[in-house]
C-alpha cells in the first residue's frame, strides 16, 4: 500500500514497526470489548511528528489476535502464491513455463526459452492455458495427474527427491484452526500444503477441489475446517485456472459460493498479489463484509490493483514474510488465551517471538526492531522526563510501580535475547543498559533523580539472570565488568551503579521485588520453572559479589595472607601428627591454633570486602561447621571438582584460575552466612522462638526449597 501523507491524530495508536498504521478519521467499531483501529502506512516523517510522541503504540498483529480471540471464525483466510512459494512449491506461472518448455523441446527448439509464454503465443496464436498444455503432453487423465504430481509430489516418482512441506505460515494457520479461531481457507494454490498442515494438527479438513464439489457442500457453519481450491488443484488438472482469460470470470456456482463466504466473513489475505485475479477482485469489491476489519499480509507494498482494492475495502496491510507475521499471530492468539500477567499479551508475544527469531533458522530483524522500539519507548516514558518538582509531589511507591510496569516488556525482551542470543545480537541491547545507569542531571530528591536507574536495574537484572540461566557466562562477566554511563558516578561499573539503585526502590527487599516482577518473563515465557529461575537469580547475585570482590584493590593482599595462613596450618597439622613426644606435640598444637587463627582472620578480612546487603540469596545454619550460603557451597564444590574446566573459570571468573575463584566463593559464602545469621536472629519474635535453618537473607523468609 503506498504511503499516505495525511496527518495522524495524536490520540490514535501508532505502530513503529516497518509499517506505521493510522486512523483516517474515526476508530473502527468495538468488537466484543476490543477497540479496533483503522490503519494505513504513513510517511517516514510521521514517525518524528511531535503529535505522535504521546500516542500509544500498538501492533496490528496484536489487534487481529484480539479480534480472533473475541470472535473466532470471523475471518476467512485467502492463500495466494506467496505462502506456497516460500515453502518451496513452484508457482502456477512457473509450472506453466516448465510445461511450455517441454512442448518447445518436442517442437525441436534447442535453445533455452527466456520468455516461454511469448514463444507459445507466437507459435500457436493463443494464450497458454493448462488444458491445451496438458493435452499436448499427457493425453489421458491418469497421465495428466502423473505429470502434475511431478511438480507437487516429486517423491512419488523419485525417492531421492523430497516433497514440499508446509511452511511455518501454513503450520501457524493450522494452529489457529485447532484453537478454533479460523475455519475457512480459500486457496489459489494447486498444492495440498494447507491440508497437510491441518492434518498434522489432528484436523481432517473438508476439501473442495472443483466447482462440482461445491454443489454437495453442507452449510459452512456445520463443517470442520474447510479448504477450498478456488483455482483447482493438481489432482484435477481440468479444473486448474491460471491464465488471464481463466481468471477474468468465474462460473455462477463459484461466484455465488465466494460471495456467500465474503458476505459472512472478513478476509485474512496472505501472499495474494491480486493483480491477475480479475474475477476475484470484483467479488471482494462487491461482497466483502466490513463489519470486521480485513487484513492483508504481503512481503512488500501492494501493486496498484491490489492497493486500490485495499483502500476501498479498508484493509489493514501488514508488510513482512508470511512465516514471521502468521507465526507471530498464532503466538499472540495463544498469549491472549493464556494471559496472566499485567501485560500478558505484549510480554508473552514479545518473548515467544524473540525465542522463535533467535532459534538460528532466520535473520532476526524483527527482534532487533522490537528491542529498539521497546527500549526507545522506555527511555521516552513521561515519568522520566517530567519536571522534578512535579514528580516530587507524587507518591513515590506509585511512581516506582509505574516504572516497573513500563520496564516489564523491554526487560522480558532483553532476558529472552540474553538467553537465546549470541555476541551479534547482544549488541542490540547492551549499550542501552549504560544509558539507564545515570541519574537525572538536576537538583532534587535523590530517590526521584534515580528513577532512570530503577528502569536500568530491571533491564540489567533481566540480562544478568538470562545469561546465567543460559550458561552464557562470558556475557555474564561482560555485564558485571561493563562500565556505567560517563554521566554516572565516576569509575562505577554497571553492576555497582544499577544494583545499588535497588536500595531506593521503595521496598525493604528490592532484589526480591525485582525477582517477582520479572518472574512472568522467565517462568511463564522462558519456561525455566520457578525453582530454576530462583537458582539462576541466586547464582547471578553470587557472581556479582564475586566479580566485585575480584575488582577490590586489597584482594591480592588478603588472598596472599589467607594462603600463607593455610600453608602454616597444614605444616602445623603435619607437625602434630609427626610429634614423637608430648612436649613436641603440645608445641605443634599451639602453632596449629595460631595458624588457624591467622587463617580465620585472613578469611574474615577477605569476607569483610564482600557486600551482601540486599542480595536475594539463601542462608543456612545446617551446612558444615559454619553459617553459609548453600548455593555458593554447591558452586564451590563444582569448581573444586572440575577445576580449570569449569565454565565459570573458562569465562574468566577468579582471574581465570580455579584456586582464585574458590577463595572468592568461600568469602562470599561466609559473608552471606554472617549476614543471614544476624537476620535470622533479628527475625525472631519478642520473647524468642525457633531459629530457622534456612532463610533468604534479604526478606528473612523461609525458602520453598
């Protein structure tokens, strides 16, 4: 659809994907509680129009998903050549070209034909049509079916050839049919890919191959999903339509049937060029239901005939590959049905599509655009730009709630990208974390100035936990070592700057609050499970403490002191064991006690350098002979067992040395143990009670596991 130059009303939703959709004058009708909008492409300048800055961005895929969920069966699907060509099926034009070339070879033409149809018309004086072509090459019906099967079922003639398989778009449409959202599929293609996709979902469709089949068809609302081959199929060669003359007019029975479908349904056209389908264009123009909005998905801009039809019938055009757009639609419909979180549709759909985009089978351009869009929207959130004096008058907890809510979708996208992405896709979001690490450069209440960092903390935690959950520890370390924005506190890392911001989030347990807020992205949409999510969160907290300790300028001196004390303790223990009289044994034991005290003092001094305040990590009094963090102790045992081959060591933690990482983990475990013990005692009610064996050190709550 060509760009329009009309101005956009500021109160209308704006979409900032490749196509921007706008209302012409008034909103379309509300359908079952879902407000639908008329959309069209804008000029590129519209994206920068100040009038659009405060509009609510909305994606037409999500609008259509809401409509299909609210009014299942409202749309009939019209499948054009675009959906089958992407699945590896020859187009009807391509099949005709091959048939003409075979006739040309039979006529003695040796050189390749660049324009087969022109040669045929010049040679025989008529336009090429399937009937004469097939009769010339295969006189009997059986021979004609065998000839056409070669194009659509090559494996039946040559076992070394593979049959075309339903594309992702076919499979996604079948998913929607299984969910009861779509029932009627009008196809202009000769293949059976739509039927195959439906059968793969356990649906046996009613298939209409010829006009004669329409006569005995029961009322459509009584049937299971129906696939109607408007131009015939390869098993009925005599009924196949493709030429300009064949597509110019339909017989009465076919026209009446199509008109009936169009009067009762809106259309979801997929990969339909419409340029040569004169009869079908006229029927759509005359009969298409406009009670519901029709949609047209095509790879590029529509050609003139199609564009004019789309304008007249008020289609919403969605540009992009059918696999991506229909796949997103199916995911979005699932998300509507599953919604549980505050932003269920957008968060679920965004994470699911990101997962599909980053599975390695396609170029994830849509994920790049989606990330850029959502992160830009968060940076432009009104609460991050309103006057400080105005913000200071509002309830701070309400401000925090709004910004946490606004951060959920971009944080979910970042989590998914960190989990499924790679070094190439990390660049799409990494620098945005820095942009959220600086306070507002004004005077005012500190907690108000730090609001941008609150959003940054949500994004940072999402990325950090996503990288740990995926075992992408090189990314984890890069996140922990990255420097903050140059306008943030001098010489601070992102970790120091953003994780510190949790202490101003209006909660006694900011990390636990962030964990709860991000849980839908990880548990419901990344499908980690509650326990795996909390374990990944704990490990991320532990590694943040390890990396911060590793950057401490006193680390080497404290670690050398600890190693010296341990060597002395080992030597003294050996002397105790080798002493041959009581006096020598007593002296050795004294040296052992002194060495152990030195070792304990050195470990304590190292532990003092660990900041465990505010971390969401478990503490236990039931492990070994000291208070400790079970998650850290488990990690410590793994490092001791695997040594240099442990993934954390290979990622560079502990200076790339297992011994160095072991010492740091020991110090972190003791630091969490100390804090946890203090918190456990402090949590006892007045008059005493039972001291819990396990608690979260930040919330003083007993863990579920």
